[in-house]
């Protein structure tokens, strides 16, 4: 195991200087060039802090609690956990993850994490919504993930739903579409309201029609298929913004049965960058990627600022979705990345191919 003494010997500074740097207390005490050299040497040698020693010295356990509702059991949303783990590991923290039902079991799991002495909590939701931070967490360092804390009791991060709708619709317009429809959901979700606002705003800016006849709110299965068929037959859209990737399947199928070419006759943009859809549609679906990894990473970084405000902040890494600054107060919205593929004509790079749902 690499020790602080070994790092001190390699960099030519005192053990106390190494301790200040590696524990994040070097600001104003250690020259920036010396601190950089110490961190670089520690990384090269593979230094890992001793959690037991740190716990005794700081009264911190080096553990963070991650409370999720379905997140841990959903493949693509599970990237939130991966992002959180990566951010925690770079600071020597361990993430304890529990999956709850949002009811009595949630309270029991929170108490269990408290018994372990975690230093702070991440409270994550499966989809963007307004939530109330549980009473038992309101006196603890906490960050809400993939949702907004209704009373702004703690920091939170969620996708910018308005910009999802705006960017998707704007991309369809830039792809040459003049009659853009929206295939939404029958579920009562805050995300839909904001995405539709973005959709309407982009159309109005471009001087294009925003008729209610271009909007269909659908569930799943045959009813959704019937409504997708009606939309294509009655309104003849040349572009459709879909609430999520899975709803685009109905339009791929509608296009295939009518010999329409996706990316030429009918342009599609979804939301999620869902792995299953991305790997099975032809041409591949242009989509807005929900920044699950980025939200988990940012949330841990923001939580650690609460736990130890004096710790020197590490620079935020480059990710597909740009991470917001850590000093923003209240609820933060992250601008999601649009992934351009073959279902919009601007990005095909070659002749479109017939739809294959």
C-alpha cells in the first residue's frame, strides 16, 4: 500500500503537506504547483486513502447512501449509479445503494443507511418529477437526482425537458421538415408538458403550424399503433418528435406498411437513446440522450461540496452532456445531447433505407 510518506519522499515535500493536499485542505496553504505535483504523484503511484484511518481522523465514514426507486433495476437509468460510483471513487468514497418502493420500505432503508453512518444521501427517481425530500433526510447533506425537490430544500439535478422538445423539433426543422407532429404519452408527466412547450416554441419561431391535429397522445400496443397510423394517413407529417424512443416503433411500422422511407419521407426524433431501440431500428433513430451518467456524477460532486465545502474542487470532466457548475443553488437543469443518426435526412450521409421496425 502506497503511503503519504512515500509520496512526500518522491515529491520532496513534508508528509503534512501531502496530507493537506490529499485531504483537500491545501487552498491558501500549499502552492498550486506543489499541490498539482503531489496529486500527480499520488495518482501515478496508485495511492488510495485508508478509509478506516480517515474515519477516525475526520469522523466521516467515507460512505454515501444512494436511495433509488426502480433506478437500480432499469438498464439505461442504471447509468445514474455508474456516474455516481465513478465520482465517489475518485474521492475515495464508497456508494451504498438501496432500491425502495417509495413507501414504508423507503423509510426503513433510509434508517438502515443512517445506521451505517453514511456522510450524505443521493435521492434518485426513475423519471423526472417534482418530489418532496423525505423528512428524515432534511437535516442531512442530500442531493435529489433525476427530479426536482419541490421546496428547494436541497440541490437537485434533472434533464432540461423544455430544451429536449425544442432541440428535437428544431433539428427536424433544420432537416427540411415543414409539417412536424408530436407523438406523446397519455401518462400525466411533468416532462411531457415541458417537452411540448419546447416543441411549440420551435415551431412558432420557424413560422410553422402548431395545430392540435398534429399532436397524438398514446399509450401502448394496438391503440398506439392505430393512432400512429391515423396521424400518418390524416396529417401527412414529414417529421415527428416522439416523447421517447419506444414510441417511434409505431411510426417505423406505419412507414414500412406504406412504403415510406424513414429519413426522407418521414423524419423521426426520439428521446432516451435507449440501447434496445438504437440497436434494432434501421435506419438508426436520431434521439435526445437522457444524461443519466452525467446526473449521477454531478450529484455526487455536488454532495461532496456540502459534506466538505473546504475541499478543493476537481475540474468537471468532459461528457456528452455539459455538466452544470457546482456552485449553482437549488434545482439545476442539464442540457441534453442530441445524437444525430439516420432517421433524419440531415444526418444520413447516404441514401435513406426503407424502415425496418
